[in-house]
C-alpha cells in the first residue's frame, strides 16, 4: 500500500503542474497587471528631445487626459505602432507625450523626422530611470493618465488598431467627461 502511495505522489505532482501550465497558456502576456494603475504617475522632469535646453515635466500635463508613450529608435516593435500613433495624433483626441527610452539623441531625432512625430513633446530618458519609475518592461509601452495625474491604463507592447478603438479611445472619452 505504501509503495502505491509513493508512486502516486509524482503522478499527482505532474497533474498539478500540468494544470498550471494549461491555465498559463490561456493567459495573455500583454495583460500583466501594473501596480501603478489607479496610482499617481511618477513625476519626472527631463530634457526635451527637440531642444535639450528645455525640460518636459509630467506636471505640465495636469488638468488634461494624456498618453505617455515609451519608445526608442532601436525598438523594432515601436515601428509597428508608430504609424497608428501618427494618425491618432492628427485627431487631436489627447496629447501624446513621448518618453524616448535609453536612446541616442541623434538617432531619436532622425527617427521622428523619418517616420513622423506624433508627440506634443518627447522627453529624453537616456539612462532609463524614469522608465524604471513607471515599471517599464521594455518599449513600446503606453500609459493613459487622467486629469489628476493618475495612471488609468497601461498597454504593454505596441498599440494596435483594436486596442486603440476598443480600449484606449473609450477610456479617453470617459476620463475626459469626469
């Protein structure tokens, strides 16, 4: 009887692990909950990409709903979302602020000249410290921030048409009304 019980333990452990694996396969890795949702956005003041003598501060956007888009010229995924951001910026729905993440100034400026500039301003986070404050896993990532400076949504990875239409734009409309 003891031998049968000892043989059943590895089998039970296997089924438990297999269960966790199956549940994990059903999850979307882009839906990693951020501990910052519902909390004040980290405050920053960084040099402006277009004029490093000027600064861009998160406090400049209090009183309005805005998007903070973490991007870099070296980021391949950023290129896939960039045309969508350029088109969305033309609608004037909300200001899009760029957080140029761990990039070289010249490369970032060339990128925006080549692919278009959807940003009302783009801050240079050369050492990535502000990105760390925001819990950035990599670029691109986008944060929807309300009028009081509270993070309401975080998009990990590139924004696509569906996420913009079904999630981000409805949240923007709701936040603008509140």
